[in-house]
């Protein structure tokens, strides 16, 4: 039988009761009397607080154990009794020690004659998962900000020249040392391409290698003599490291330039020193050994009394020539050593 409008009107009271009961079955709320005592609770409300209906009925809302800062209700009640609605978040600590966050609404209901509000609805919604997720997100963001600040401070205090590029070679970060070396500000550098603006002295062949980095060969390095904004020449060890995504595709790379001028000069000095020693050894071997060998030979002939009287002039001339050669070599050697000490 299809219900008629007349039948529906006759059953309006039963229909409304059924609708209310259906809604109440899925909503956490309590009905409070004029003194803000619990007069009725839904099943979901009882489930939230883990208590039987008889334990809740007649309990003042402000005395409900486990609610965070329940004394605030004593302040709210006079305000809400004037017809003002209140909403907020409160914390409820369950008897077993669990912490539950509730989104709450305290709504005055005008029933009967007169201005007074003699009923109040107290609606709650469990937002614990959302609250915890937001707290975790906030904690993660805070940690991220602290980490970023620490790493930024660490990078900014480095004496190295540090720059970060995207996969196209556009600069997305440079530290203050990089800015000082190039003589350009952060704003002037960010967004510039590595091909359009390079460190003076870095060959294009080295730059091209940065775009060929792979997870198997993720880095390149080489020493170059570079010129800074003040036209000072410095030896820089340039190290480039690729950053790859989960598919092994290059999406960023970082360059770190370290000043190794002192080491390079020491290396050059060492090379010059070795070359000087080699030259001294060569001079000693060829310029000293020859006259000494001649003198030793003449002395051996004298010992053997194998030189005739008419050969004495030749012997004297030979000895004099050897002495002159040694004297000349000793002066040249002294000049060479002096030059190495005071001009290198």
C-alpha cells in the first residue's frame, strides 16, 4: 500500500522520532538541562567516553572526568546561556590513558515560552587522527626548518665555492663565497645558466661532462687556475657531483670549488726544487768529474814517474786548466744556489 499524504501527516510524530533516532545513532551528542547537567546521551557519545548511560545522566558537564581544562566550562556557561553558540577543540584523557581530541559545539536550544534557554546540545566529533597528523606534520616542518637552517649555516660558513644547478644547468643556489668570487649578488646569479655565465678559467669541455654524469659515474673533479672578480688568479679544485632520481635520471648537480693555491704553489716549488737538484747533479757530473778525472790521471803518471822533463809544461798547463774549470764551476754553482734561495 502506497502511503498517502494524510497517513504521513497522521504519523508525523512517529516519523520525526524515527528520524531523530536514526540521526542520533550516528552522531556523538548529549542533551543538557538548564543547569548544564547531562539529561540524555547518544550511543556514540557513550562509546567515546566509555561509560554507561546511568553513569553519565545527571553528571554536570564541567565535572566530566578526563576533559582538558574543564574549568573553562564554568566561564562558558553564563555566555552560552544568553544564546551564544560556542565551538572549540578539547582534549579528553580516557580512563585507560589514551588521549582523544574532540571538536565540540555547545548550542543553546530555545524550548517553550520566554527568553530563557532551558536545553543545550553538546556535540562532539573525534578528530584525534587529524590532530595527530597535523601535529606530526608541524613537527616534521619544524624539524625541516631547523635542518635547513643548520645546513644553510654550515654551507654559508664554508670557505668553498658552492653552487647547485638543476638538470638544465640553471643555478638554483649559491653560497656567499661563490657570490664574492664572482662579484655578483644572489639575485644576479640565481637563474643564470652554466653555459651563459661560467667561472673564468673553466673550459667548456669540463662543463659538458657535468651533463653526462650517471649513477655509475656520479662525479668529476679537476684543478683549474681561475680568476675571481678582483682579477686575482687562484688554483681551484672543482668537484661536481650529480644528484639522481629513483630512475637514475640526473635532476640536479652540485659544484664545490676549493682553493688549493697554497698546495699548488708548494707543488710547483717542489717541482722547481727537484729540477734544481737535477741540474746540480748534471753540472756536478759533467763539469766536475771531467777536470777531477784529468787531475787524477796526471797524479797517477807522476806517481809512476812516467812524465819526461820536456812534458812538464804540458802537465802544468793541464793542471791549471783543471783548476780554472773547477773555479769557474764553483762560482756558477754558487750563483745558481743563491738564485734558487732568494728568487723562488
